């Protein structure tokens, strides 16, 4: 055997560790923002039949353009804030992670800069690193919103060709006003990507950036089926944008990157969107109850448009995280120092979280 250090690894990768939240066998897992409600037996059976139908042709490559799936995704987006989107406006890949990587491959690279505003999704700098893109991080305001004048100054200074904006933001749950997005697009010299991985959980009246697409050809809106659709194991992310943007990411995509099985099962999920999204309303309500409970418990909790809540502040958040884990509740140690993030689970799981937290952090 040979050690990792002995391999001719790229210098910027030395000392790095693979990304990933802890995968532990615990009674209550509330750390990776999954939908706690699985597909019904009827939907699961239909997915199985879809797999069986394509299994007989697995000796052949899948549709490398995933045209039927992209058409279904466009139809879904037109119900959720989009307008007039078609197959040419949508691209799909193995999770929104691959979508983001493809965007950086197409528009980032050596000599180019990507910009975001922290705290935000911790994978963004890794996409930049993996595509040899210079990474710049601006700061959010104390309430986790983007300070527009500060952001505009950062754009003017660094001239990024890719700006990554999560809305709702992970790990804070903060959504961006559309006028802020428009101002950033107007100031940006390149592409602006609004990551809407948690869009289905946004509060009533919170708009989607999808409605800005027709007037902004350098705007990209990304989504995932992992969260609201309870399809994390299916690995299906997608973007909506001008057809020219879709053509750009098609240049850098790997051949046949979406398997026939992935496409077939995702199409079944989209056909049953109303059923799979039925729990979203309850998860929103449970999220809001969690925010209220945390604040009544004399803790800080950020307003959230996602299926998680960032809360604190703790002098030793690692001790709190470990105390919860010792009681069978796994949450996420992420975000600014002193804060923790809890995903919204079933009522029973949230009751277990509250009971454990009261033991670890007595009122």
C-alpha cells in the first residue's frame, strides 16, 4: 500500500478532507435537511415498475440529453414561479452539486473569480477549488441578510464571473428579496446563480427568482429534488436559465451523466409531485413552531424559509452538539461560531430534540 501523502496529489488538495456530514446510526437524525417522510408504498411501487421497464435496455446508453425529464421539470417549475419555461431552459444532473460544478466548469476556471457571501453553503469554495477558480467570500450582515451596498462594492472590487447566492441560504435559512437579486445581476460582469435548493419550503409571500429569468439571461436558478421531494437518494438536481446557459453546461457535462434509472425514477416522482410535496406544509409549520420554542427557551433562532433552523448562541457549541448526540439526537455543527443547525423532522423527532436540548441546555 501507499500513503496519500506519497501520491502526486495536486498541492491545493493536500491536507483536505472529503466533504460530508457525519453518517451515524442514531434514533433521531436531524443533520442533513432531508424530508423525513418517504414516498408512499404506491409511489415506491410505481418507481419499481419504471426501473423494471428500463432494465431490459440497460445494455444501451440512456438519453444523454434527458429530454423527457427536462420537459417534466420545466412543467413543474412553471407551477412554482416560472413562466414559459421549456426543455431548452432546463438542465438536469446528479444532484445540484453536479449542476454547480458544471456551472463553475463552464464559467469559472483559471484566471476567473467566483464570489459568495458567508455564512453560506460550505461546498461553494470546494466547487471553486476543483475548477481552479479563485474564491472570494464577502460577509453577510449580522441578521444573515446580504448588505446590498457591501455586496455591490465587492462586485466592483473583484469583478467575479460567477456569483453564488443561496436563497433560502444554507445554513441560515435566509431568503433574498428579488430587488436585491436584480441589483446584483445588474452589477455583475458575469453569471449570477441563485441556489434555490430549499425553495419549496419558503414562507407564503416569499417569491422565487424564477420569475426574473425572462429579463436576465445571465441569471441561473438551481433547484434539487433531494429536499422537498423526499428524493435525496435519487440524486437529481437541475437548473433553469436562458437556453444559451444550458448549451454552455452541455459542453462540459460528462457523456451520459444521468442514468436511465435516475431519469425514469425522477419522472415518476414528478408525476406524483402533489403527493410527495404534501408534507411540505406541515414541515413549514413545524419549523415555525421550532423557531418560536427556541426563542421562548431564551435562545436565538434565525428566521427561516427552509426546512431547518439555525440557533444559538453557545460558548461551546461542540459540547451542546455532543450532548444531543449522547441522547440519540444528531444535528449539524455548522455555520458561524456559537450556532448549530437542526433539520425539521417528524413531530416525534422534534419532540425528542426539544427534550434532549432541555437536558443539555437547561432553561
